[in-house]
C-alpha cells in the first residue's frame, strides 16, 4: 500500500475528506521521520515499533564487463 492508497482507505473508513486525511497522514509520517532521525524509538501499541539501528558498513562489489 502506498501513501495515496492509505489516504483513500482512511478517508473511506473515517468519512473524512481526502484532503484532511492527507494532511494527517503527512503529519504522521513527518513526525515518524523526524523522531527516527533523532535516533529515538517510536512504539505504537498493536502496530509495531520503529527504530533505527547502527550497522557495520557494507562493501559493494563492482563488476566491470568489457
């Protein structure tokens, strides 16, 4: 499901306008993004936990063919 599909589904279930739902979904996603960028954890009961993790750098293998 992409953002447009999410907005449409929420608008249909909530009987709110797509414009209002789009604002709310945009604000929600922006808040999640900002919180994660500060390396804070978000825990939503019955939904899940969002958090960032540090991982070792990955090496990329480049193959050049002639």
